[in-house]
């Protein structure tokens, strides 16, 4: 080490500094911590500091002796002047300004300022901290803010009173000074990062350091002012919350090093930071002017300079300001900040507002800001602060955020629903799409509200969203009863919304007729295979209708639903849960309309001999009976339907009416089709629909057969409630043959009914042509029904198991409680 | 009503597992582990379109006397397992599905985070919050 020659001023200055650093009062060795803090305050790049340390020999010695310290100070001055660090320059540089140290606003600053300031006045910092004001301007960094000097004075004044507290001030400044020491890692990295970014600017930094001081001064001034004129120095705490946030990465010095974490101390830091930022800002943003602590109240607010800086950074990665920074690029960028990955991850979570894996400008600024804050010791918030919310597209984001998330969440549900529906209702999908969409939206809401229940509530025409029905849904329950239901639904809907219900239904009159086997004279025919498909869909819709209805009716929540699926159709007249027959009424209406209009559709709607597909368990037997009656009647013309329907209306009593119906059906077979439809209507919601099923079969096939079936059904009617409505029978409209096969296939669970149906079937004449398609359709439907039933069965089994388990647990609990009572 | 929620990676090691704090939490860990067998079985069984969300949801894997285990697998073979206590009123299927949906969404968000390496344990606060919500909603 060369011997160091110092001017008097320098000598004094340095000795003061040494004393400052000499916390242990050894007069020999400067406290390492203090020294480091001091060096940091010099606002030099850490590399330079390291270099200085090495040069002065402290590294070698391991401590800062006085000489090392002085050398270091000299080197700092050299560095701050922008001169290369050379040992030789120690003595060769003339007129070297005193090293400048920027400290957080607090006494430390005051102290340094004093140091700074006053080479002449002995303003020993200890004593004269107050008196001294950092006056960088005086330092010969003219270009910088001249005014600051002026402003510095007031500060100076302010500082004075605090002279007594210099010591404390010293202590305080120490803390910020010290803290960096404690967390050096953070600062250098950030600083380094900046260095990288501003590699070009580094050179500028040092020269800037000078201005920095000036800037800093200004900073402080302004801060002080806002601070309520408080002797800045004394107060450190308060004020600059706003400034805190201004941590510019560009800080040459690791301002962030002051990281106490506690806000009051952080305030100190902030001041330090701010000062550092000032230089940085000066360097980076060219805004030398002090940033007045913007947003005092909002610690997270981004100042303009900061924002400008962030924007510049954004540009380096993504030139298009409206574009995105992909996640990987952002990762690299923020990794440079040397924050732990976990924290970066958290910052990302907070700032990626729309969760798209990329950062928009706003998101980037928010993320950057959080990183800066974190480096300065601010704990990361749990939620993104208001001021950091993406502002550019604020509304959009906020609107989009829930949507995407909701949509994501919901995409599943519509998907869920849709698949359910699609298989079952290919044709119905026409009507579904809109419902699906609405479902989607609906589900979105429900999902947002985290309530799956809302799905069930969403009973739009076809409760597709109903998760309970989801399972059930796929059932293309094409059974007549469904048709009946469909019609009922339509009727209901018609009152409310003609389009929907009717559209699907109307669209499928043929199918409906097929399935429903409505006797509707004119409409009876349809039945093309497609119709069947449509019918399926319509039946599905009915099913869904039924489901809610069934639910209402059934006592056991799950089973009815399941059953519903299985028992497609019985158009559970929603509005009239108690009336399975109401459907019949509807049917009547339809039927009448149909007959009157002679339109196939109405006829279809009228529910051709509504053979209520298998009666839902929950369904009362009455409808069943009613259905039967209808079925029976259905064999005949449509007219009888009307008659039967009224009978079917009263659910329970109708049960007993089977006999009537039977006879009736027998007699009316010819015109029973419509009646059957009616039957099926009521039967839809009705378990007794199985009776209807057979009834329908009867209808389709032949009067005699129908009668038989009817009879069988009537008996079945009683048992009806248990079996899901027989599916197929409905198709009377299409053709008896079709019906027959359907009946055969669907074979409602009631074997009886099936048997009856079977019995009737053979007798039913088949018209080959249409029948084939119808048969195939019915076969398909039957199979589907079977699947549904099987699934229903398994679900019921499971429910049973669950219930048993619950029961067991309850019993156990009871047992446990009992002993206590004994005691 | 979940008592334990676990996220298992494709290679069948846990990415995240959290239970309601009780004694014997290890029991849940064990349950989740054994349920993996059932999950594997179901995955191999489901040969049809794997895109259907319905198949992502595996449903009840197996019930025991105290609790029930539900499974869900994503397209990338990441599995979610939820253990619920059956002594409470049984959750409806759609509720379980919605729980899985939420989990899946949160998991997706975690994956979107460039600082998260797939295959590492999940250390996301947002994810933790979602899971806490589910665990807390029960008892």
C-alpha cells in the first residue's frame, strides 16, 4: 500500500469517518459493518466497493485499520469521480473531492451530510450532524441540481435542532447502514442486475454518483417537507412510505440492502433506497428531479419514474408495449434479482393477473415493483395491492380474470353436460345448444359461487346442468312416457316459452310420435328412424323435466333421480307434481289440438297413447293407472285419450281405475292411441308408467293385445311405482310394430309389464317398411334404457351402501352415548 | 368435507399432500398411497376418449368404514385424490366433481407459473388457499 497523503480536509474528513466507523472505539480498526455500510452509502457499484476493499488492503488484513480505511475512502472518492481505481492514483489525483456518502434519510444522512458538507466547519458529524446538510452541490457537482443546495439549507436548518440527537441519529443511520450489511446478498444482485441492464450506464453511474448526492439531497428535502417539516433526521420513521416503494433496480448501490423489514426501519431504508433510487432514476430515467414521495399513503404505488424504468425494462424484453412477455423470459429476468425462487414464484402468482403465463406491461410493472420492494425488505403481500393491479386493461382483466377462470372451471361442466346430452339427443342438440350455452354461463356462476347446487337449480328446460341428472342424462329415454312428458313440458313451456320446448318437440314430432305412440291419427305415422333419434332427445328433455319433478316428488333424493334417468319419460308434469295425469291433461290439450289441427306435431305432443314409460318409483301409481288407461285407450283413436286423461289426473285414485281403463282401453283400443298417450303422460312421472308401457304396447299392437297388456298393466299399475316407466311403448304413433319391439326391449323393470307387453307384441301386426327403422330405433333405445337402468341400479346400490354405512356409524355413536347415560 | 387432499405426479410420487390436522395423519397418507392402485386400474380401464372430462373424474375409488376416497386424473397423468370423511353427510357427486375442478384449475395456475418446475413439490400460496378452503369446509 502506498502511503497515502491526504489533504487536511481529507484528513479531517477521513478521521471523522473513521471515528464513525469505529464503533468499538478502538481507534484502530473500523467496524467492518459500519465500513461496509459507509461504502454502500457511497453509492458505488458493489464491484467497485470490493475492488476498493481489496486495494486498500482490508481484504488482506481482514479488517479495516485506519490506514486501510483512509485508503478506501480515498479510493471511493476516486471512484466517485469516475476515475479508474488505481493504487497509484491515490496520491496522484489532485483535487479529488471528498468521497460522498449517501445515507438513508435519517440521522445517518444528516451525519454524512454533515461530513460532506462541511469540510471546513468541523461539522463533525457527530456534533454537527444537524448543522450539516449534505450538500452535494457544494461538492462540485455542479450540473446537478443547483437548487438543491439552496434547499439543502433549509434542511440544514431542520437538521440543526436535531443535533443533540445526533448520536441517536447516528445510531439510526447505522441501522439502515447495518442492515444492508446483513443482507448484502440482496443488494448486490439487484444492483448487479442493474448493472447488467445498464452496463452501458455503469460508467455513467459513477459520475452520476455525484449528482446523485445532489439528487438525494433534493430527495431528502422534499421528503422532509412532506414529512411535516419534521426534523427529517429525527423522524425517520414516518414518512416516506410512499418513497419506500420506489426502489429502483437501477440503484447502483444496493440500497435495498437496508432491509429491516420493519416498516419504520424500512422507512429509513426507503429513504436510502430513495436516495439510491434517485441516482438510479437519474441514471435510468433521467429524471433528476426528486421524486416527491408520491403516494405517501400507498406504499405500493408506482411512481412515474419507476414506471418509466419498468417500461424501459419491459422494452428490452419485448419491444411491443402491448405485447406479452412469455413466462420463460420473465423467469430469466426476475431470476437475476437473486430472490429465492419461492418468492419469485409468489410474486408471479400475484402479478400474473389473468393467469395466462405471460406478463403484460402492467403485470410486468407490478411484478417488478414487487421484486424491488422485496429486495428492499418489504414482505410480499398476500394479495396484489390495489395500486399494482393491472391498469391498462383493468376492467378487461378483471372481467376476464373471472371469466377465464370460470370458464376453465366450467368448460368442464358444459362438457359434462353436453356429452350427456349428445348421446341421448342427437337431434335435441339443436335445442340444446342454446341451453348448453346458457348452462355454461349458468354453471359459470354456480361454479364461481362454488355451489354445485346451483347446477341443479338450473332447470332450464332440460336441467342439463343438473349434475344429478348428469348421470341420468345420457339416457335417451325415448319411452313414450317421455314423449308424454315432452309434451307436457312443451305445454308448460309453451305457456312460458314456446320456442324452446316446442322447438325440440316440434322438431321431432315424428319421433315423438314414434315414441309416444300417440294415437294421434294424423301424426301417428311418423316415425322415421331419425324421429326416433329426435324422440330420444325429446325424451331426454322430458327426462330432465321429469327429473326435477321426480325429485320433487320422490322422497328419496337420489333414487328418483336415478330412476328418472332410467324412466325417461313419464313426463312428470312439473307444475303438477302430484298429477301424473296432468300430463294427460296436457296431452289432452295437445291431443285435441292435434286432432283439431290435424298436425302431426300436436299429435305428437298429444302423446300418443301415452304409455308412461316405466313409472318412476316415486311416481304415484295413479298416474300409472292413468297411463294404463291411456294405453289402453290409446289403442283406439285419439279421442279416448281425452277421456282417459281426466281420469288419470287424480293420481292415486286412478290406480284403482285401472279396471276401468282396462275395459275402456279394450273398448277403445282403436282410438286408444291418443289415450294411451294420455296415459303415458300421467304415467311419466309415475312409476306406474310401466303399466303404461305395456299399455302402449297394447295400443300399438292391437286392441286385443293392448287390452291384454292393459289388463296386465293395470295389475302392474300397482306395482308400477316401482318399476321405471316402461320405455318404449310409446311409440305407438309410429307403428304398432315399432311399439311392440320397443315394448319388448324396453321391458320395464316390471317383468310383468314386459311380459304383458310381450304378449301383446306378437299379436301386433308389423308394417315392415317403417317398422324396421322404428324397430331398430326402439332396439337402440331399449339398449340405452338398459344401460341407464343398469347404471341406476349400481348407483342405487351405492347409495344403499352409503346409507348402511351411515346407519352403522350412527348406531355406533348411539352405542357410545349410551354408556354415558348409564353412568 | 375433505379430510385429505393429495396431488400425485405422473410417476406416482406426491407433489402435494395435505390433511386436516389430526392425529394419525399418516393413515391418510397410507390411504392415498393405496388408492393409487385403484387409480391405475381405472386409468387403464378407461380406454376410450381420454379427453372427456367425465373420464378425468374417476369417482369413488373405494369406500372404507370411515371415509371415502375419490380420484381424478388429468390428461398428463397427474392424479388428484380426495379423502372425505363419511361420517358427515355424504357429499354429492357433483360436489366432489366441483372440488376436483377447482383443484384442477388451481393446479393449472401453478403450472403456468414459470418459476415452478413441474415435478417439484407445489409451493404455491394460492394453491394452498384453495386446498385449505376445501379442507376447512368440512368439519
